[in-house]
């Protein structure tokens, strides 16, 4: 009998890109996350907590430089 061999297949590259969510309060605070541009081509916008102003504000998508 031959020993069992496990074939490992190469995995494709992920389609997600890193983005930055910048606070619209103008504090300069930001969150980073990833998104799949083929599934969600428009800009993201979330209401999240900004610890600088200690309020929930709108965060809009920006590119990571």
C-alpha cells in the first residue's frame, strides 16, 4: 500500500480591499475595515462612535494612503 498523500491546492487572492472610515465631525478620528468592491461598489457610510467628541457620528469611506 502507498502512504496517503494530501494534495494542497493553492488558494486564490482575496478580493477585499482595505478602506478607512473617516469621522464627519472633523476630528480626524478614523476606523479601518475591509470591503469587497465587486459586491458593494458604492461608498460606505456608517454611524459609529467618535471618542473625541464622545458622540455617534457619521463615518464615510476614504482610501488608505
